[in-house]
C-alpha cells in the first residue's frame, strides 16, 4: 500500500512539472473555437479543465454505483437485524439436516401412498 502511495506522489509531481513547463512554453491565451463566448484562457487552464472533466466522467458513475450498493447492503443488514430480533433468522452457520428422499414423495397434508408389495420385494 505504501509503494502505491509513493508511485501516486511521483506521478502527481511529474504532472505538476509538466503543467508548469507547458504553461511557460505557451503563454498566449487561447479562445476555444466551439465556445467563442468564453473569455480567452491560458492553455494550461484548458488542459487542467479537460483532465479534471475526464477524471469526473470516470469517477462519478463508479461512485454512484458504490453509493447504491452501500445503500442496498445497509437495507439488507437492517432487514437481517429485524428478523433476528423477532427470532425468525436462524443464521447461515447452522448445518441443515440432510434430506433423504423416500421412494414416493409425501405431500404434508395427505397420507403417504401405499406401496406395492411387488415393488418392495424386487
């Protein structure tokens, strides 16, 4: 984790140095052709605005999806706590009794069907 922070810091310093050099090499203000009503801006501000805008386009949808999933997890945790407080939630760590199927399925409200004697002997 610490190495990742160091790499991020180095990349940030290199980006800042690049922007300073870019600003020194391009001192004349620019007007964007698609937005003529905007006042002339230094090229470095246009570049920074493009970088921040691109970052937001990638960051916002992921953040919104994370926010929705956290809300869903919170809702499900509240639901589990509510069921647990009423004694309806048994937990997932309890082993379930194995189900051993009979030869004929039994519907709980009815009697078991009578088995053929021939089928039992064979």
